[in-house]
C-alpha cells in the first residue's frame, strides 16, 4: 500500500445548476509527496478540494482515500477521516475572538479530552515549528498577514494529520513571507511524512517544491507529471499558464455577441 496513491479521483463530474465544473476528471495523488493542482482563477481548484474532503458530492464518479469512497462513508466515518486532514484556508480563517494559543488549541479541545498541560505542550511545539512560539498571546488583529498565515498553518497540523491541504497559501503575501511559507511546507511535508496538496496559481513558488503537478482547464486535467515534465509540455494552454502569456488559448474577452455601433 505504501506505493499506492493515497487519493484517487475516478471519472468525476460536478455541476452547479446547469454549469459544468468538472467533466469525467480522473487523477491519482501520490502518497507522501507534495502535489500541486494549478490553473487560472475560476477553473474549480478550490471546488476540487471540497470534493476530495467530502464537503461537496460529485454529480457522478468517485473520490477514494486509502481505498474508501468518501461519499459512501457514514457521517461518523467521514468525521474520523477528516481528523486525518489538515486545511490551510485561503484567508487563514483564524477565530478573531481567540488569541494565537487558543486558536491552535481549539481542534485539540474539540476532538480530544486532554489535560491542559499536554495541550499547552502540543501548541508550543506547533508554534515552534512555524517560528512563532513567542507570539502565543497575541490576538489575530495584532498579527501581520504572514504571521497569521503561519498560525493558521500551525493549527492545520496540530492534530498530526496524514494529509494537509493548502488553498492558495501564497495569496497576498510579500516575497519574504512567500519564501518562508514555501520552506515551511517543504520541511513539514518531509519531517511529518505528510501528503500535501497545494491549490495555487503561483507557478514559480509551487513548482519549486511540488513533486507532482497537474493543470486544470475546462473541467479536465490538460497536463500532469513532474514540474519538469509540465515545463516541457507541448500544450499551448499549459505554456500560456506557466509563462503568464497574454495571448494563447485563454482569451482576453469573455464570450459575447458581436457588437455593432450605430
């Protein structure tokens, strides 16, 4: 099982009303690696994360995690599975009325009946891992954007999950903070033996640490492989996305009827 994919997406289709988001999409996410799911805004990257964790149900197809069909699990079994998942939300999503320590302690208190001294030690360990042990008493409003993102990251892996999901982790961050986050993601994945899935359109940062990557377009995966294989892709769409080219398969103008003046 060690070499088997941790997550398997089989012929997944998903619609919002009459709008097709995914059309028979299939993907295998390797175990113990950093996988990047990339594509321009609006291609359904975050929606795919929600389908993987069982927050949304596919119109057809399956999502398997460790061989279990996520959408066939009972409520209790799904909750147990989610304890093996950590999520770094795009906004950080810190609880504004709780300080840094209590934000990170929150999942421990919710899921387990642990003595407070043990919780304190676990929280300090996670804060130390992201370089913020000295910020434990600060409120979210007192944190810089980069610090808030690191606190949210510490909370995401406080339960020692098997999988860690990152939803646009680099959005709105300055170059130094982006470098710190890239380094942390890489070090945490290796030291904790995680399977990490990063949803992002920050090409350079993601491809510098991903071991496997795919590019989404029009509800399908247009290319997948190692970062090197993606960079050598013959797909015009992939090259336009990776290089940020203004001209290519993705048009500037939204579809509209011809406009005649006069």
